[in-house]
C-alpha cells in the first residue's frame, strides 16, 4: 500500500525530492505523489507533470497525505521554519525520505521532514533534526549534530563531532573541521574550509573560511567598522538612495545588510542589483513577512562590527555622520550610544534647511538620560541618527516583540542603564516624511499608551540597577496622565467626543488622581453639556470674565 505525498514548494530541491521518490518506488513502491503546494504558482497548473494543489496554507485540506518541504535555497533557508509553521501541520504529518543509494547508519537519528539525496553518507550516532535537507554526495561524520531546518548543499563534508545550528546553509563542497560549531542561521559559502567556529547569522567564505571581506585599505590605520542594517518593506523606490548614503560615508569601514521583509514591490530586484555591484552589500529576502521587530533582531544577530546602525530604507544618512559618531566612541569608552539631529523632509534632494556639520556634542550621564525620558514620558532620540556599540547591543539583546511602536524608545533607555549617551549638535540623517511612515499611522493616544508600556517594561526589567525606579515610575505616571488628559481636552475642542472619552479613560487609568482636579471636573462638565452648548456657555462667560486656562 502506498502513502500519498505532497511536496511543499517547486524550487530546485523539488527535483531532488522527486528523484528520491522515484528511486524509492523503483525498489519498493511506497509513495504516490499527489502534487505540489506552492504560493507562487496558480492552483490547477502543472509542474513536472504534477498538479499544483494550492498554496502552503492549504496543506490542512489534505489529511490523508504526508508532506516534505522543498524550499530552501541560499536566499530562503532562514525562512524554512516559518514556512513549516504556515502549513499548521503537526510533526507527524511530515515524511522522512532516504534515497536507496544513500548510506545512513542504523545508529544515526533522522528527524521528521528530512530528505537524504543519493550518495549521502551519514555515520553512526549522527543526529539530524527535523526538516534538514541533505543534498546529493554530502557527508555527515559520526557524532555530528545538524539542527532543524538546515540545508546542506551537494558535496559538503561535516567531520565528526561537528555541530550545526538551526536554519543554516552549508554551501556546496564545504569542508568543516572536526568539533567545529556553526551558529544558528549562519551561511557557509561554496567551497569554504571551516577550521574555527562560526557565529550565529554570520556569513563566511574562502579557505580558511572568514567573514565576508570588508573594504579595508591596503595600507594606513585600521578604520572603525560599522554595520548598517537596512530593513525594507515596500520601499523599493527609496532603497538605492538609502544604501548609497551608507556606502559613501568617509573614514569608516562599512558593510550593509538589506533585509527585504517579503515586499510586494521590486525591492528584491534592486537589493540584488546593489549586492552584485558592491561586495560590501549583502541582500536577504524573507519568503514570508516577519514583521519589523523580528527583522531588526535578525540584523542585530548578523552584525559583527565595532558599531551598528539600523537605518530604515526610506531614510538617508548625511555625509560624515558615521565618522562623527565613531570619533566620539573612540574618545569616550563609557559612551554606548551616539545620536544627533535629523532633518525631517519629504525629499532630501529638495531640502532647503541648512545642514549643520558641527563637531560639538555633549555627554549625558546614563541615569540622567533615563530620568529625563521617564519624567517627560518622551522618546528623546531621532531613530535614524542612532549608532551603538555592537558588543553592548548584543549583550542587551534585541527589540521587544510586544513594543511594536516604541521598541526604539525602550532600547535607548536600556542603553542608558548600562552606558552614557552622547548627543551630537550636527545633522546626522534625513527622516523622510511621507504617507507610508509607520509613525504617521499610529495615533497620538496609541503612541502615548505604548510609551507608558515601554517605560514600565524597562523599569521592571532593571529595577535592581536603577536608583529610585519607583520614583521615576511615579513621575512618568504624572507626565503621561497629564498628556492624555490634554489630548482628551483637545479632542473635545475639536468636536471629537469619542476620542475625548478615550483620552480621559486612558488618563485615569494612568493616574487616577486626575479625577480629583478642578480641570477634570471642568472637562466632565464640558462633556455633559456637549460641544454646541459648551460653546454658547463659553461665549457668555467670556463676556463676564477672562476664562482660566485648562491646567492640572
């Protein structure tokens, strides 16, 4: 009796899997290929003579079938985990396929969703976790361990006791030395000879394997190294300007990582072109949208420079920005974050504002920066101007997934707990203002609520390190409660009763003491009267006496 099988994806790996299925059936019929699921091909079309049955999310419609993932090139290998998750299938729904001409020790362990191509050798006590792709002629030595979702290309050789992390790509004819460890999501280039451990998310190549070459001058002093991470979603028309503004910075050694979060526009085309034309540029495209927080954190994991910068694809650095910042870092080892001024405009090429290249700056003691942020409840930093020490960023970790709109604010405060902050007087970046900005889509009360959440999260996480944490929280409550109340009053004046009620509710949730103020009682009276009646009463009272301003 044969088992129905569906292949997920129609990339190059689909050919290898079909070959395994046909070779296995020639020895002993075991599989009936029902067809493919692929998001990029129309349902009902055919591929290699078999029907496209739908997209990945249709997998649950075929309960009688087993599945195998065939997506995982050097461009998409980091997406394999997410692709499997999109199917909503259980682990038991996936097949394990071994070509008859492969050699797998009976003492080796093969997980679900693994496929093993012809000529592969897997030695005793090797462990192959779920959804690993073992391409033709690769070798896995005894006691090696290969993490889930990893792709091993043809002819790669993993020596005994090698450990490969999850979601890695091991290039064709790679050789990895005994006992070496490859970190999660690392990429080993074709023909590389790996003799040392490779860090998570790092890309290495050559013999011996080393990180991708930087643009270092043949002579002269070593330049500060800066990794610029460019997240991009639907900003193809801005991407080239953004990347060029980083690559043309002087007196620094720059690398750029473009992270295309499954943009529906031509971001991939432009990103790949930038990668081809400058070896300092690396381009990655997500097959599924990860969201901006996960994308930011992927970039942080990749970075291995002295300093790093997250630069949205719609923004642009001003010449000299990186040199100014790195000079401060060199002179002040206690500074962990440098930021400056941004020019807000619709088009940097048409900017009429005078650009400041002032070398002046000030050092703000970390606690003082934190206190100002908490007591004002405000984000004190313009994000495209921020450059940080990479080692400290990695110690502090990535952005919080729950803070969709104020993750940057919480991050700056996190740095202030562990280091001093430098502020440049110079303009460091252009912040491009347009209808698609994430910040313009987030209303003021929503932003206020997330600022409160960000400050609360920071003070809870580092209560033991922050002096007067409770006092800072109390001052934040007063500041944000007052701001919410003023927004409620402003909404009333603009005849938006619903937003007024919402703002007042938020103000009381943040600071219940507002209910005891005369300003609160006045606003309650205004709401009972309604905008029209209140307008008449206000006009009458102005004839009698000068009105008092709204104040808490």
